[in-house]
C-alpha cells in the first residue's frame, strides 16, 4: 500500500545525503517526519529547512533506538514507516581493526534488528507498517577493498529479507534500497574506488529518494536506483565464478591506481 499523506515516518542518518533527501521527499508528499542523526547541529538545520522534527542521537545502540522510537511516537502519535538509512563505511582490507568490524556491525546491522523489535509488534497488531533499509548495491554484490561494509550490508539485506518472509502476510512491507555510486561524502572519501562506484553514473541523493518513493506504489522489495544492479545481481547468482573473476579484475585495476 502506498504511503498516504498525513502518515508518519522516521528517517535515520538524515542530516545529509540520502537520508536528508528521503526525508525531504516524504515531507513534500505530505508525510509527517521525524529525522534522526548523531550530528545534532546539521540535523537541526536539516529539520528546519525541510519541515521535519529532529530527534538527535544514536540510532544503533539498544538504548539509543529505544529513545528514538519513544520520542518519535511522542511527537507523531504512531510510526507508520521507518527508513533505516544510517550507515558507516569504516574498515579497509583484511587487517582492518576489530573496532571497525564491531562498529560496522552495530550500525549497519543491529540498528535494524533493534528498531524492528520495537516497531513490528505494533505493526502486526495494526496489520500495517513499512520498514525500509538503505542497504547499498554492496549488499547484493560486494564492495571491493572494504570487507566490513560488504559483509554488514549483505547482512542488512538478509535481515530485510527475513522480515519480509516472516511478516508480509501481516501487512508489513519491507524494502531494501540498493544504489551504486551516490553523490555523498561516502563517495568523496572512496578514493580510487570512486570510478568503480560511479561506473553506471553517480546519482544525486534526490534521484535515490525519487526511486524509493516510486517503489512505494508497488511495494517491491528491491529498490534499484541503478537498474543495472539487477543484471549484476542475476549474474552473481547464475554465473558466480565468471562474476567473481570479473570483480577480481576490477579490484586489480583499483589496486593499480592506489
């Protein structure tokens, strides 16, 4: 079921980039939105500019998620949709520190689990709810150079799949947004990998938000702002060794540029 005007939503990681664009699009469509980010200054600016309500803080820890859900319900009355957009890209190579693995797991995976624990029971009772994960094409394919991001984004997609399998008959819609290169700080920090991430064009955050909004009309699970990702995903599943070989050649090219 499409998101109706005057429904409610929470968007995490919303101080900038894709999160801000998602929140702005929702507000423009008449949705009442709570935005969240750990950067309280930028979040306040964003909320004022787009017409959303800010709730700053951690969207990953058990305590942080609980505070966010409680504050959002207090402001909105109920939460109809949750856009779990917050994510981090820490950790390069096999020797990246344990801390990078743990932080990536907490933000990119457990944030979704912890939010769903608090949201799903109410949605099951109401027979309606929407959980949207910003998972990245890395969640369907991989991200050369960074095992932490690749593994945790795969896990985010896997958790979203599990939610959909388990609760779709209860009226809960689950979706995974999986873009390639997007014109955000993450792309700017990617160094020699920027060209690879942008091989099919680097979209603006607003274009990603447009694709996400369009996907609410048919509730499709995979939201692919770069349609080519669907072909890569199919090749990965059906021609695995060929796909792995091609990715290895791409990585050798990136290594040569580093």
